[in-house]
C-alpha cells in the first residue's frame, strides 16, 4: 500500500543531544578530566547523525469485502520504519528501511553523496527519481494514481544531481536500474514503490500456462526535472515540467525496449489554501513480450499486477489547513485528491481520496475515504484493473484511518 510519510525532516519530534565524542568513539578515559569535557563540548560540531523512525497502524473498512465488514473492519499493523541521516563536512547520506509484516521488508531509499555547495548536491545509490509534483503529488495516505504506475515517490539506483537557487529547482539523474527486490515471497516485487518487475510462469493443475514468465526490467534511464517558484502577494506559485526516458531490458532475450514519461504541473499556495494540478503521459514499449500479455508487469508490496503500456493521467488536488494549536492537535488539513488514468487500450481508472490529516508534534493521523474504479487497491480487479480494466467496473470505497507515531533525534559529530 502506498505509504505516506511527509514528516521525517521538517518536524523533529525530539532531540537527543549527546557529546559528539561518544559518537565518534573517543575512549572513555579521554573524557575523565572535566576541563577536557568542556573543551570538547565547546567545539562546534562538524556534522550530525539523525536517527529516527515511525510506527503505524491502520483501520479500514472495504465496500467489496464482506468478511472485512462482518468483523467491523480490520485493525492491522502497518509499518515499522527506521531512518538515518548523516551530514559530516561535505559528506551526506540518508536511508529509510521499512518492515511491513506479511508484505515483506525493504529499503525505500538509501544513498550517499556530497553537498557540493549551498545550492547543489550529488547523491549516489537508491535516489528519488525526479519526476512531477514533489515531494508528493498528493495529500492523502494513498498517494495519487501516479504512485501505482511507478511515477510518484519512486526511488531507483543511480546518480542524482540537485540544484536550487533563485526560485529554480533543477534535478538531473542517471538511473542504472530499479532498486531491486528485498525480502518477500514474490520473485521481484518486494519493494516499496512500483517498478517494472519480473514474474515467474504460473500453470493450472492441467498443466496449461495461465501466466507466461516475464523478465522486463527498467535499465539505463535519464531524468530531468525543472521547477520555478514565483512568490507574490497572492502566495507561492510553482510551475514545472520534466521527463524521463530509458530502456526496458528483456532478460530472457537480452534485447532492449524503451520507455518514456513526461509531466507538467502547477501548484498554488495561498495562506491555508493549496491547489495543484498535473498531467502525465507515459509509454512503455516491450520487446519480445508474449502476444497474450496485456500491459506490462509492475510490482511493489510483494505482489505484481499489470499496468497499461501507454496512458495519460490527469489529476487535481485541493487542500485547506486549519491551525488548532492545542497540545494534542496542532493542525488539521482537509483535502481532496482526484486522478483519472486514460489508457490507449483499456477502461479508465479513477481515484478520488477525500480526507483529513490530523497533526501533532509526534502523531500524524490520516482519515481517508477512497473511492475508485478499476483501482486495484480500492476494490478493482487486482491483476487487470490498471491494465485493460473493466468498462463496467463498479465504484468501490475504502474508509482508511492510519495513525502513526514519528520520532527522531540528532547526535552532533565533533
Ligand atoms: Ca523503484
Ligand atoms: Ca522506477
């Protein structure tokens, strides 16, 4: 499931201040003298290590699941997350590893790099693919439709250069491949966000092949994203566009297909109001794919499904934030995120999420009503919903409440 997290970084929940000497491993006897301790403490830190994480639970009721309703909804463990962040001189690094119980455990991102100057940085590893509205193209816990087709909050293995100055944000990336599969039961889908994945052959008891093996992988891509922020009395206006293009490597035949996607977006923030819109176009051309295969296999959360090879997504989001300023509740943001996926071949997929984010210093709660047609996570057919879909698919609904405790601390490095 699309796992929301906007909290790490901006809102440190608590701070742990320890002597940096302890962190870098200075022997204890070197600190025996009080004077030395004071001198060590007076040294400005040359870096910092951040440690943090989150623990989240979900309660949900599904319109298409009688068993779920008969239990009065389900209350389940969602995720345990561990985060690190390092800044030491020009050296920077960050990672996010997540444990999802029966859905496996995997690294969302993990990179090391250099802060080249105050405006630019270079990162190597599983880096965020620069694409579309960022950091997220949505407000809800579910994300927007782009996430479910590999085009929101995706991280792949490669090199990322970021530059920001004068209201410009420019990101350039070379992505060698997807971040790989981690720990789960599927062949290639134990990962946080959707990529093109391999699937194994499946046969019925009669021996008939019901699913042909597929080994189409993301390989060698370039990405460019440019964004300009204009500030005026009416608030901040963000305008941007970008694209990515690269290969799709068929590991069974050692031949390359190709893929590209592009987006244009706008976001207006005026006081408590935030309005944004985005259009995405994506095409994936597979080589040597079985004639019977509709769409392309994509996977995450240990379970693959098929996605149409060519589609356009249009989306619009609106949100309003109410300050509350109480000890247990600092603000409430209400929102609607609406997205429509039109496929060159297949029935449209539609998703509408109306909800509220309740924020406090440590606890963030999403209350979402998700409506969907041909949306696999909202009652649509799991395997085909985002591919050929069903033109007569009904609307389904999912009430989802996700409550999370977020925490982090900073250790100064001397
Ligand atoms: Ca990825
Ligand atoms: Ca990817």
